[in-house]
C-alpha cells in the first residue's frame, strides 16, 4: 500500500510528458505551417512582382521600338515629305523634272513672244515638243504620287502611331490631283496651239 502513490505519480508524469510533447508537436506544426504559408506568399508575391516587371518591360520595349521605328522611318520618309511640302501652286508642288520642263516651255514661249524665231516652223515644233514632254512628265508625276498614296496607306495600317504619314499621303494626293487638272488643261491647249500653228504656217 505504501508504493501506490509512487505509481500514481509516475502516471501523472507520463501524462504530463505526453501532453507537453503533444503541445510542442502542435507548436512545431503551427510553425511549419506558418513557414509554408509565408513561403507560398513569397512565391506568389515574387510572381506578381515579376509580372509587373514584365509588363513594365514590355511597355518600355514597345516605347523603344516605336521610337526606334520612328527614327528609322522618319529618316527613310523625310525625303518624300520634303519633296511634297511645297505650297500655293502646282509648280512648287511638282518634282524637279516637271519644274525644269515648265521653265523650258516658258523660255520657248518667251522667245516666241519676243519674235526671236517668230513664225518659224522650228520654233513652233519646239514649243509643241516641250508641251509633249511636259505631258509625259505629268503622267509620270501622277503615277508616282498615286503610288506614294498607296504606300502611305499601307504604312498607316502597320504603324498607326506615325501621324506624319497622313501628311505625306495628303500632300501626294494633292500633287496628283493638281497634275491631273493641269494635264487635262495642257491637252486642250495643245489642240488649240496645233490648230493655231497650222493656220499661221499656211
């Protein structure tokens, strides 16, 4: 009978030890669970951060690409724009060959008016020849400008951010329209001049 309290004390000690081990195990589990949650949270946060950086990088790249394209395209198309950015009349809109042809025609007509070769068949033929060449230049100008308009429309579909392409397209269309009107006028004038030269040569 004297040993029974010792057995009860040992039983209580075992229960206390088991309870303590269970508590520690639970605490360890909670710690591991918290660490796992923190690790998952860090992974997701890193993933979100990387996505934000990728979006930012993509935007920066797009801006760089657009700026780089703009530099290259503006350098490539600047000459076209310079050729078209004239004003007030078709002569200043026209390319150099047409302008020179007009100057030659003006000299021929001035020579006629001053009587330098007045009445000569050579002078008449020279005027008509210059008019014919001018018509050919205008036809070429119309074709070139129409091609330019088509090119600009295609460029605008690919690069809608490049607003200056519209300026080139509108300028080219304006030149083409003016050339068409002038060509029609020249045809009528040539018919009248041909009739006039035929009359005075008789």
